[in-house]
């Protein structure tokens, strides 16, 4: 939905918007998800942002305190992600394959792309786009999950997975 909203905003000359995953953790931590609270907080941030002394005060917060707060926030985000994955039927080999392959590609491929970017002689622009997309772990994992969801057979058996892993092609 967010992509659709940004696209419509762009068509009509509006500003793009985005949601931030860390908001999920903050909502989980505080239990507050009211739009009114977000509006008030936004107004406070705009007003405080115009007063330099508050910016200086904010800059005095030690990095360790900010880091500690982010550990808690992202801990909630990861917890909710695990909770969501746990709702899948994890007795189904197909689901395990999709989750596992997507996670390992998301964790590994971006590092490999960063260390050795793609070069496409006939299209340097395409190489740049692919390198940009494939260097983002969440994009790689998400794309892998979507592709696997559509190409793996609906009912996979453990024998089929073993056959695929051995490199034997079956019909």
C-alpha cells in the first residue's frame, strides 16, 4: 500500500512518504499507536527543531544511551518478525525452504555484492541499479521469498528437496 500511495503522491506532485520499521518496535514498547499522539509529537519536533538550544541538548545524549534504546526497539521489531514467521506452517518443507533460503540470501548476498560489485559491460546503468538493490539485505530476502513462493511446487516433500540439493533435475 505504501508504494501505491507514494506513486499516487508523485503523480499529483505531492511529497513522497515512508513508514519506518522502528515504529513497530516503539509501538510495541510503549503500547501507543494513536495518530493523535503522532501528530502532537510531530508538532513538538518541528517547534523544538527550530530552537538551537534543544538541538544542542539532544547532541549531549551519550551514544551508549541511544544505542541501548535502539537495541530495545529493534529487539521488538525482530521479535514481531519471528512471531509472524512462526505463524507459518513450519512442518511444511516448502515453507522451511522459502524461509531458510530467503534469510541466508538476505544475510549473505549483499556482503558479496559489496565486496565484488557486478559489472555489465553493455549496460553500466543496469549494473548500478542491480548492485544498489542487491546490496540491501531486506530487498534481497524479500525478493528471494517472493520468487521462491511462486516457483516452488505447492507441496514439496523432503525427497524433492534432497533431489534438488543433489542437482538432479526431475520432471
